[in-house]
């Protein structure tokens, strides 16, 4: 048994130096970001399951459709990847700047640049889908193509929602000002965006690089 | 369980051995718990009260150690059993090969190069058999409980089930994976006969293969077992990759009033020897 | 495509009966009728009694974790009525002379909805509800970390449940079991909307559950009272943490599998179509990658409950705290490594099967450790047989039997002979009923006063226990027997006369269970009627040991007047040993609580309507609701006025009031624990200082 007396009921000394018990705990924005991290983890699981499905379909799911080798080339996907990489970099500048009290204009500026590159990425992706589509390589052709469209499409949907989210944040920065709340939202979008980038690297390697080399 | 073949017998004995090995770690609870409940009850119990007692290194070691040892023993058993009873392993030299196609709601058996039958498989006694299994439509599970355990039958895939038949018997095999409106009828006869009878069976008069195929594609359930010529060589392999060869595919879920549903209701009544006039509701 | 998508006249519950009257369609029409009449009756009652407003302001818009928890449990109770009625109809169908009174498909719809409802809309809401009510009180938190998200989770689950109920009235539910394997559930073999009901109701509740998991994990991680290190945390909080982690990771494969199934069905994709390069085995893998952890999501909170009920009613410290913690963690980790045991018969190599078989049995070790630890907690104690304690003891005994059959199934060779049989059905009911359900019953009986301020009636509680216990054995032991004789599961009727005696016993058992359930309804009714005499305003009606019992009953909305400082595992026991009867705060400060909001409810209801649209291929409705949800979230994001303040003065007044109650309540001896003398603050007089 513990020898120390139980200080039951005595008020808790707070590590923050001020002493009150909010329902929301102390470091709210840190907590929100922590929760968002956990959410991203489960999102990552979803991506890995789709990747695993794709890996299986790539082997056994060609049916009467094209193989990855016949379908993919590296040109456009490389440009696409560069666009996303740049956008991640510019987002980094955006959030770092915000941390060091950059002006709202600067923050918004970098965010806009990020979103433009995101849109370029998305545009290329849609263009490629379109190309495949008019060649008759639709998701209905084979298990492999189903898995391909679902995986890349899911990533694309994520990027789309990231872009919409970014646009709304710009509006919120304008209307609500650079409040703590808006800043946390931007930080979360940053996490989200970086995760999408990492996922894309995996997709690029698995689908295009290894597909073309196979 | 009343096993007829060596595989089913092995399954049964594993079950018993396995169960017995668990008793040393489980019986202490089944016996100890009632004893504690009686001995330490507050009103009238005789056990001494030690409210602070909450740890004993010895007990921890026995509990963690004991169950771990039990799992190691069971693990060794599992490893050995699983490998010795692997359904993919031949149970003897030169097994009889039978190719199987499970469909909604009937079974096709092919003795390659010899003959084909629907809803009936005839096997010689005490002989190793290898079933090559595929399906059309839904996933099914091929099971003759008194000979051996089950294995899934899946469209677009091939699985195998090896077993050795036992004495003469008339058995039943069935699909154990629910697959729709006539699931209770999704079964077949298994006749284990003498070698001579088996040879005679293979010589029996039969109908052409084309008849089987057209019929098989068309009907949902099959009236009584029938025999046919064997399909062309390699047909089963092709069908296992392209289930449409054996099945045009209809719905397994039928609206209550669909004509197929009526036929299935009739088939069920037939199976149960219930007069055709009675409606289902009256059957009870 | 019409504006109503694939909706037809025949989908309305009563139409098939008029077109084709039979007992089977009649039962379907009656079931739909009950739902409709029930819903109407509730509406009328609410209007007549004028309860709309209180319902809205106190319940629907609430963000209080205790009330959210209660709503979850009420949801479970409503869904369970359907689940149990279906179970009884199924048992009756199998004893009626073949082919029984239900069509094969109607029977299939019953076991599919029964399984789906019991797992997702009875078991899950029960445990999530209990966690909501109790966990924050145990760790000294004021609420969940994200109260708004908590409300969204709740109403998404309600929405999912509403869809399953709607399937009785409009259209059909799925018929391929709760596991819904394709290709059976593909568009070709299951062309009606049943599978889509399955997909979208699970999608809604699945998202809700994932969010709950995140909420619980973050709350435990960030909101523990100062001084409460992880190894000082109550076991129920530990099991919640592990369950939460399982929820976060395990619901995803289910969502992925059902999205793929939906794409296959409605967009012509080929994830699971064998002829076009799909792989149906991938569905089985994904489903059980969720499904197996799911069964431990179900059981771990129950393990947590037993770890509190048993010490309390043994008057003794929990034996082997550290062991229990590690055993919990081990079970959670191992649960992700065993999923293949659900399809040993799918034709993979013997070595792979053996490895997964052994991995499965390994879970027996930590589970066994737990059972032995509870037994050693009782050993050298002074046992009091409250309803909660009876359920715990009944659980320990029966659960071991289910564990034995589980380990048997983990041997692939045995699984070949028992898979898809009633032996398996007996195994899992053997885990779910005495494990999960008894755990939840014990928890509800034990913690009930925290939420409502009065105890539940013990007499009817004990009656219900005995009926449940006897009923369980009678219902499911025969199924082990005929399972071994080769009776497959999901069979509409049996023709083998050897089964009949066993099936009859089983039917009688199901009626006994129904009696147990009825006793519980009576128990709740009687307790509400006699609530005045069952009140325990001073709190701590069982000589409890955890922090939650230091509060008055019912617990006020702000939970703690001040958050205590924790220095040991059983702070309340030690406080009582030092003669304290109430926490003594040193200073009061203003606190913030989340304000009520209707947004959580609205978002989830819009999602539900949208899901209904998708089920009947009204794509416009799905899209519209998607946009509406988006707009609602946007509106909420502009709302920065989330909190209301409880002032220091109010807290002080509340504290003074509670202190007064406690000081004027006479101490109660353990002898009077179950009598009306118990107004709270029960003490062991033989031990008391
Ligand atoms: C938690 C899960 C759970 C529970 C409690 C039960 C309870 C019961 N079940 Fe079921 N069952 C399943 C989960 C469950 N079942 C699943 C997953 C399947 C498989 C479906 C499939 O094939 O896909 C199945 C299938 C199944 C079958 C089909 C078997 C077959 O395939 O042939 C049958 C047949 O009779 C059956 C019977 C029963 C009976 C008689 C009970 C009775 O013992 C008990 C009836 C239940 C109650 C009386 C409810 C208990 C009370 C509460 C939960 C909460 C109370 C709350 C408050 C008071 C606040 N069950
Ligand atoms: C709460 C739910 C729950 C729980 C806790 C468990 C626990 C276990 N289950 Fe069960 N199971 C289900 C619910 C559950 N199961 C469901 C719903 C299904 C079927 C779904 C469907 O198909 O519809 C299923 C199916 C299922 C299968 C698939 C069978 C098949 O389809 O062929 C298997 C096979 O391995 C299995 C094994 C186990 C094991 C080994 C445990 C272990 O965790 C048990 C551990 C407990 C003990 C062993 C007892 C106590 C321990 C001791 C006394 C110590 C000493 C003992 C040893 C060391 C061995 N279960
Ligand atoms: Cu400190 Cu809020
Ligand atoms: Cu499992």
C-alpha cells in the first residue's frame, strides 16, 4: 500500500500554472491535433487495405483487361508527383510562417500556392482517368482496373476534400481572423495534406514505378 | 458423430484428445469457483477474510506458466494434426479422382473420362478419393460429415478434399454455406459400395453430356440423381475458371411470388413428401 | 430512372401479404405493422404528455456524456426487443414440423437481422453507453474530450438502427447472414435492396463507432485526473482504452469491404466477381480482419465490469492488477493476428492454418489469467450475492465452457468438422451471452444509481439472473450436441428426427431466456415505481472502491466539483479508511461545460436520410443530403460559443448540498445493503473505523 496520504479532494496542482478544471482540458489545440492524428492512422489503414487489394488484383485480377505494364507510363505520373511534392513543401512554408507570426496575407498566399499545385495534381489525375476511359479501360473491365480506380480515386477524393477545406479556411481566416481555432484547423489540414503526400509516394511507387517495370 | 472413414475418425479422436488436454487448466475453475462461492460467502461462509491480499508471485507464476504450458502442448497437437489431416494430402496411393461443381442448388460430379452424375456420387469401399471442387454462383461448402470435414467450393477457384471411404454405407453430403432460397435442398447422395458394384455403376447406361449441361443450366433444383456421359477432357478446369460454362446465373433471392420460388416450394414439399395441395402455412 | 429510385409498391410491408397471403408474408406484414404502430404510439404519447420539449432540450441536444450513455442503452434495449423476438421465432421455426411456417428466405432474413442487430445495435450500444456513463467518472474527467463528436457518434448509431428497422416496413433486409459474403451478396444473386440496407446501416454505425473509439482513447490519454498514471487507472478504463484502439483500427476493414461491395453492386466494379479478375476471398479476409477484433471489442468492456463488480462484492482488493492490465493489452494485440480461423476451410496451406490456429489458442493464456485473477479476488473475501455479483459468477463458470469450445474450433482439423455447424453457433452464443451480455447486465445493475439516483430492484434482478442462466444452458447446450451430429447453421428446417428432442429443449430454453428478459423489464418497472425508497442520494450504495463512488447519486452534470488529485489505485477506499465521507475541495473555480446543440442530431439524421436514398438508388437524395451535411458542418464551424459556465458559487452550493446529504445520512451496514435502509454510504461495520 502506498504510504503517501491520499489528497482526495484537494485541488489539483496544474502543470500550466493556473488552476481550473475546464471540461475541455488544458491544451485544447494540442488535444484536437492528437485526436486528428489518431483519425489519420485509421485513414492510413484504409489506404493500406486498398493497396493490399490492389497488389492482389495486379497479380490475379487482369482477366481480359490490360496489365499494369500495358496501361501505365511514367511521364504524367511523375509530373503529377512533382506537383504534389511542391505543394507539400509550400504548405510547410505556410504553417511554419504562421507559427512565427507571419501576416495573414502571407499565410493565405502560401496556402493559395499549395492549393493551386494540389489542383494541378488533381487535373493531371483526371486527365489520365479520361485517357484510360476513352481507350475503354474503365473500372468495369477487370478486378485490376476496379482496384486501380478505387485506390487512386480514393486518394484523389481526399485531395479534393483537402482543397475544399483549404478554400473554406481562407474564407474563415478572412471572416474570423487568425484565431487559435482557425490556426488549429490549418494545422490539421497540414497534417492531412502531408499524409496524402506520403500515401501518394507509396501509390506512385507501387502502381506506376513497379507497374511499368514489371 | 459416427465417423465411417479414417479421416472422420481422426477428426473425432482429435476432438476428444484436444478436449481432455484442456481440462487440467479449465477444471480448476469449474470446480474451484463453486467451492469458493460457498466457502467465502459472507453469511455462513467459513473462509478467513484477508481484504488486502492481492498479490502472490507463486500464483502468478502458476497461472501464466500453467496456461502457457497448456497452449504449448495444444500448439504441438495442432501443428501435427493439421499437417497430418491436410485435405490437400492424398490419403493413399492412386486415389479415385472426382471433379465437383457446386451450383444453386445442386451438385455435379465428374469421373473424368468415364461419366458424370448429378446429386449422386458412388464410391468403392475403403478406397482413397480426391475431390477437386469448384462452384458457380455463390460460395458453398462441400461436406460429407461422416467421411471427412468440409472445404469451400468457390466460383473461379479450385479446392481439394481428400478422404478414404469406409465400409458400405448410404450417406448424405451437403452444402453448409447458406446460398439462398433452396438451401435446405442443396444436398447429394453418397453411396459407398463394393468394388464390383462400383465398376458396374461406371458401366451403367446413361444420357448424353449435352443433356446434363442444358438441364443443369436451366433448373434450380434437381429431381433425383441421374447419370450422364463425361464431359470433354479439360471441361471442368475451364468451368472452374469460367463458372458461366455451367450456370447462366439467376438470382438466389427471389421475390415471394416469382415462378422459381413456386417451383422451389414444390421441391421442398416433394422432398418432405407433403401433398402438393397443402400450402406452406398449413404444413404445420 | 424515376425519382423514387428502385422503390416499388411491393416494397411496402403490407403489399406482399395482400398479393400472396401466407403465414410467412403475414408474419412479415405483422412485424412491419408493429414497427409502424410502435412509432405512432410513441409519437402520440410524446404529444399527449407534452414531452416533445423536454425530450428535445434535455436529451436530443445534450452533450452530457452520462445522458448520451443512457440514450445508447435505451437504443440497445429497443433493438434487443426485435433481436430476441427474432431469436424466438427462429427457434420455433426449427421445432415446427418441416418446412416450418417461414419461407427459407424469410428465415434467412431473420438470422441476418438477428445477428446484425445483436452485434451492432444491441451489444455495441450497450458497451459504448456504459463506457460513456462510467469511464469519465472513473478517471476524474468532466466529460469526453470531444463532446460534440460524441453526440454525432450516438446519432449515427441511432440512424443505422433506424435503417434496420425501416427494412421491416420498406423493402427487405439482406439474407446472407451478418457476414454478408459475396458473391451471394453481389447484385446478380441478391438483386434487391437488402444488401444495401446492410452496407449503409453498418457504414453509419461504423463511422460512429470509430469516432467513439477516438474519443475514448483521447479522453483517457489526456483527461485523467492529476496523479492518475496509467498504472493507477481503473481496469474498466484500461479495457476501454484497448477496446477504443480496436475500434479505431478494426472498423476500417469493414468499411473498406462494404464500400467495395457497394461499388461492385452499383458501379459494376469487379472486386469480388471471380470471372472478371475479382477475388471473393478478399472480402472474407477484410470482413474477419474486422470481425475477429470485433468480438474482443465486445468482450473487453465486460471484462472491465467484472474487474470492478467482483472486488466490490468480495469486499477485497482486486487480485493481480498488473497481470490484468497486461492480459488486456495482450488480448487486444493478439486479436489482430488470428482472423484466418474463421475460414480454415478456404483451401489455404496446412501450415498457414496451423500457424493461425496456434496464434488463436495463445489468446487462451491472457484470458485464462483473467479468469483466475477474478477467482483469486474472491478467494479470502467476503462475498455478497447482489444481482451484479451473480451475473459475474455465472459468467466465469459459463464463459470457460465457451472458451473450451473456442479453443477446439481453433484446431483447423476440428474446425473442418464443426465450421458452419450449430456447434459454432453454440460456441459464439456461449461467449456473447454469458460474456458480453452478463457483463453488461452486471454493469448496469452496479452503476445504475450513478445515472438515475436509485438502485434497481434486487428480487427481480436475481430472478432474471436465474432464468437467464438456466435458459442459456437449455438453449445452447443442445446446439453443441446436434452441431456435432452434423446439423448446419442457417438451416430453415431439419428433417432428421434425431434432432427433434434437442431442438425442443432448445425452444424451451429460449422461452426461459424470454422469461429472464421479462423479469428485467419488470425489474426496471418496479424500480421506477419504487424509486423513492430505492434512492441512494448519499452515493456509494455498495461500499464501492472507485472514484465514481465518491460522487452523489445521481451524479450532477458537472460530475466533480473539483478534480481530485490521485496518489493510489483505490483512492476512495483509502479516503474512507481515513474516515472521510465526501471529497473536501480546497477552492472552487469556474468551469466550462459544453452547451447543448442540435447539430449532432441534425447531421446524423441527414446522413441517415441520405443513406436511405442510396439504398433505393435515389442518387439525387444521397447527393442532396451529402451537401446538406456539409453545410451543417460548415455552420457549426462558425459557432465559437460552445461553452456555458458553471460558476464557483454554484459549485460550492452544490458541494454544500451534497455534504449536507452525506452528513445527515446514517451509515448503513452491509447487512442492510439490499434493503430500503440503504440511502447510500454503505460501510462494512466489522471493518469500519
Ligand atoms: C450479442 C449477440 C447475440 C445474442 C445476445 C444472441 C441471442 C440469442 N440468439 Fe443469436 N446470433 C447472433 C448473436 C446473438 N444472438 C449472431 C451473430 C448470429 C449469427 C447470424 C448469422 O448467421 O449471420 C446468431 C444466430 C442465431 C441463430 C441462427 C442459428 C443458425 O444459423 O441456424 C439462432 C437460432 O435460433 C439464434 C438464437 C438466439 C437465441 C435464442 C438468443 C437468446 O439467448 C437470447 C435472446 C436475446 C435477449 C433476451 C437479449 C438480451 C438482452 C440485452 C442484450 C440487453 C438488455 C438491456 C437492457 C435491459 C437495458 N441466434
Ligand atoms: C464475445 C465474443 C467471442 C469471444 C470472446 C470469443 C472467443 C474465442 N473464440 Fe470465438 N467466435 C465468436 C465470438 C467470440 N469468440 C463469434 C461471434 C464467432 C462466429 C462468427 C460467425 O461465423 O458468424 C466465433 C467463431 C470462432 C471461430 C471460428 C470457427 C469457425 O467458423 O469454424 C474460432 C476458431 O478458432 C473461435 C475461437 C475462439 C477462441 C479460441 C476464443 C478465445 O478467446 C477463448 C479464450 C477463453 C478460454 C480459453 C477460457 C478461459 C481460459 C482458461 C480457463 C485458461 C486455460 C485455457 C487454455 C490455456 C486453453 N471463435
Ligand atoms: Cu487551463 Cu483552460
Ligand atoms: Cu474469431
